[in-house]
């Protein structure tokens, strides 16, 4: 029962961190986060996730590509959402981890049917949540970032990757302690059925 309480505490304590200190994250802590992340369940145990850990100038380049992606969208008259703020966070956090779906390539050499992509992406989502909880347990702040998708092609080209780029996570020591965001009560969003 004690382990369940610790898990529930990590779930309730976890916050999306958008301000980090400039203290470097020891590589051993990043390795512990990754070691925990790969313990997440995956459909058919395919373990589709692949990681690229960016630090220093490589992380700065990622932030620059994100800003260029926002510039490009805005030049076409499209919204760039929170991409610029996410790029600021990426440039501030000491570590950025890019996450790819190795079971899918856009040219179809690996992936051959849309039915199989959804479980792999769902598996990656579960893995990211495991990563965030591990970071919380180790005293690290984290932010799950999807705004990298505004620079999808340029990031994949820069890194020479053919796999589907799914998301990113920034890691560092938090320089803020935000309150919990409001949540809808589970009772309002849950329907119970027992008979047809």
C-alpha cells in the first residue's frame, strides 16, 4: 500500500514547469528518467519510442527551429499558438528530449496501415506520462511539448530522422512552484453502465 501512496503523491504533485534554473541536470538523472520511461506498457510490446537527448547548442538549435516554424506559419497567415513560448522554455531548460515513433516512417517502408499507428502513438503517450512522473520523483521539473510539430520537417531533416516525430519533453530543476490547474471532477465526465 505504501508504494501506491507514493505513486498517487507523485501524480498529484506533478506540474507542467515553464521556468527552470540554469543548474545543469546530471546525466545520471536523465538516464534514470529514460530507464523509468521505457518500463511503460506498449501495444504488443512494440516499444516504438526512440529518444534524442539535446543539451547545450543542440537544444538551442531546436528552439531556433521552433521559432522559424512559427515565423513560417505566421508568414502564411496561420496561427503559431504557443510555439514561441515553448521555444523560450526549450532554450531555458537544460535538457530537451525528442521522442520519435520508430514503428512509423512517412515513406511507408515500416508503417503500412493506419490501424497500427494509433496504438503506437498511444503507447508513446503512456511512456511520456511515466517519464514525467519519474522526473517528479527525482526532483526535476518537466514540460510535455507538442509545439515542436510546428517545425516538424526541419527538425527531422536536421537530425536525419525518418521516423514520425511525436513530441518532446523539457527537463530541468524547477524555478517555479505553480498551483494545480483546475480539473473537471471525474464524476462529471464519467458514465457508468451495467446493462445493455
